[in-house]
C-alpha cells in the first residue's frame, strides 16, 4: 500500500494521471465549452455529477473543458484513453471523427458520442435527444406570445439537429399564429457569448420580441432582459435565474439517467453498442417550468402538446407540410420518418432566408 501511495504521489508530481484503483470505474467527459451557469455543457456536467452521486467511490470522473472540435479533440481523447479511463463521453457533434479514430486504437475502452451518427467500431455508441419535440412546445408559446409577430432564432451550425429545431419551432408558432415570422441568425459557434449577445441585439433591433437559441451561453437571455417586452427560453438547461421573465420556460437536456445507465453497463460487463435517440417520453428532453408571465390558457395548450408527444398521440412533424420552395413534403396526417429527420437539410415553407452551406 505504501508503494502504491508513493507511485501515486510521484505521478501527480510529474503531471501524470495516477492509475485508478482496480475496483473503481473511471469515466471521462470531453466538453466543448465550460460548465458555467447554464446551457449545453452545464447539463452534461450535471449528468457527470449525478454519476458521482449515484455510484459514490465506485467511480472516478474527470472532464476536460473548452476542447475545440477538430484535431485537438483527438489529442485530448488519446490522453484520456492512456490515463486509464474505462468509459469516455464526447459531448459535441464535432468530436465524431476523432471519437472513432481514437476508439480504433483502444478497443477495450468504451466511447459514447453525443448527437453523432458514426459508430465505426464496436466500442463506440451514439446518443442524442429529440430536441425538436421541446421546440414544438416552446414554439407554441412563442406563437401565442409575440406581439410583433417576429420570432428570433439564434442558430449555431447548419446541421440537421439545428435545422430540425428551427423548423419545429416555426411550424408550431405558425399553427397558433398564422402571422408569425421567424428570423434566423447563424453564429457558427456552439459557445460564444459575445456573438450570441450580438445576434440577440440584432434580432431585437429587427423587431423581434421572442428569442430562441440553439447555442450554449446565457448571453441571449441577458440581452433579452435589457429590453422590456422581450421574452426568451432557456436552452439545454433551465436558466431559471432569468425567470419569471424574460425566461418564461426552457428546454432541459436531462443526460443523467443515460450516463448512470451506461456507466452501470460498463461496471456489469454488459455494455453493448447502441444508438439512442430519446425525447420527451423517455425524459431525456424536459420542459422547464412555464412561468406566470404566460397566460394560463397558453400554458395549458403547451402542456397538452407536451403530453401528447409523450404518449405518442402526436408527432411534432405531421403533415400537411411543404418544403421552403413549395414542393410537397408530408401529406395530410403523414408524419416524418426518423431517417428524414436525421438528414434534414431544408427549411419548411414560410421560413425566409437560406441555410448556409
């Protein structure tokens, strides 16, 4: 035991990760941003903390924050793999190729990639959430609440996940308010508070009085708070510090149950490759408290849509729906297939502007 302690002390002094004890499962997380006080990375870190709370000293968790998507991610993942991790969660779409590349070199380590679709090796799983279901709920609120009939959307990157969210929010706002328009600004970043704040300011200058976002920081919410009459929705986390207004509700990404389940599978030796796409029904997507800034009848309508999605009686993409150019997409009563949703690369009819290439 003294020898082990000496080795661990020496490893720390040399800046080398000390080996985990044999009965401890080591779980790593790679973050594109910082946990901060809200947003995407914050909720993943809440999931990490839930793993620690659930398993106690049976696990050791680590994380690396602010890892750029691209070559640097491969370096970080390789370092994690070499430092004795049993399970590694890579929590951003842009880590997809690097996750698979490193997994090929370390077949005994399990890798889980968030929101991706490549599973090139048996030790790689993918997981994501049906965020578009939550957009249907808050889109309904937005359509009712806008007085200018202009809804703003701050978008990150033009990938299907983000495009689905824009379309779902617009469809449901339009259903309850035929005069509703949607203005989209692309910031080409998951986390950049300055860009996000600038985008929010530009939208407000264009007359937008409802702001949605698919970016990570609370900067758009803070900008909305500076202008009377503008409301917004928490993204990925509750952002309740801005309630009851401008934050009137939120989409919450609830990763904790999945992280606990997959860690348990590694412990039990039952881990297998899966592709998980959870939503409101599974609890992976949650709707935050709808505040009293929203009229009771609007709240009731939004909650009814949430319940219908949860019990399977309603699908967020139900026809008739056309593509932006007017060509038919879904017939009356027809619902979109998962394949169509996963590859979505078009706006629905009524949204102005182009999707960046």
